[in-house]
């Protein structure tokens, strides 16, 4: 074959390869890929918009955990427990009062828990099978704080306060925000009320707003675990 005859064929091969490369590029990097990339970019704002963990107000104190071991003399059963108890002051100023009395409060809580959990341990030992006595409790999820008040809302509150003063009336300020939902567990609701009554016998009653059992771990080391 002569040289002029080979040139058109080589040109066609080169053109075919170029078109093939363009088609592959369109498939790999065409509108579908751009749509996919756009979807990833659109996902970024939704990730940043995810709800943040609720902040703990300054009125809440998180003391060290309270560890308690109960031994039943007749049976030798051992129960190990850990309580995470938080204290909620009525105001930021009251927090200092509670912090000063914190060692006394924790010791008083420990005495309460020793009495309560001894009876509870006897009850669970008698009524529940080995391996089914221990459990874990977590308090309700915390409430996120409300958004800050707008200038209009602050101005309206100021005007209402001034109007009340002119009439000789007194407007009570709103209580500080509380992140705690009421627990639906009746046992721990009663336990919190008992600890709150104890706390109000040690610090000024109006200074402490609530006592919260946030977590509870229960372990019976002598019990055989299910499946073993």
C-alpha cells in the first residue's frame, strides 16, 4: 500500500480514538457526576444544622459519682452501684451556697442510699433470678436552651416592669432555664424527691431547685451472666 493510502486510514484511527476518549469523559464526568457532587455540597448545610448537645446552665452542679456496695449477710450476695447525682441551684448566686455544702450533701445522700438500696437489694435478690438483677438507668435527654430574647421582647418586658411599678404591682422574674425533663421512671422520681428533701435540710430550702439522678449502674458480681 502506498503512503497516500495509509494517511487517511491513520487519520480515521486517530479521530476514532479521540471521539472514544470524549465519550468516556462525558460518561465519567458529565451531568450525573455534577449532580452527585452538587448533592454532597448541599449536604454540608444540613450537617451544620444538626441540633447541638444542650448546654448545661451555670445553675447545675455535677459532683463526683457516689459509689455504694451492699452485702446481704445471710446469702453473701454482693451488689455494686454507682450513682451520678446532679444538683440544680435556684439561681447562679445560690450555686455558691450549694457548692460550699457539697461534701455534707454527698455524705447525706450516701446515708440515704445505703438505707434505701439495702432494702431494694433484698427485694431484688428474692424476686429476680441471677443474671437478671442488674440494670442501667439513664435520665431523660436534656432540653436544649431556648433562643435568646429579641430586642423587641426585652423592650416589652422593660415596659411591662415599669408599668407594674407605677401601679405598685410586683412582677416576679422568670426562673432560670432548667434542662431537665421529669423522669417517667417512678422509682427514680421518688428517689430524687427523697434526696431533694435531704438537701433542703442541709442548705436553705429555697437555694436548691432539684436533685437529678442522671445515671445509675448496677452490678451483681456473684451472679452468673446469661449464656455463660
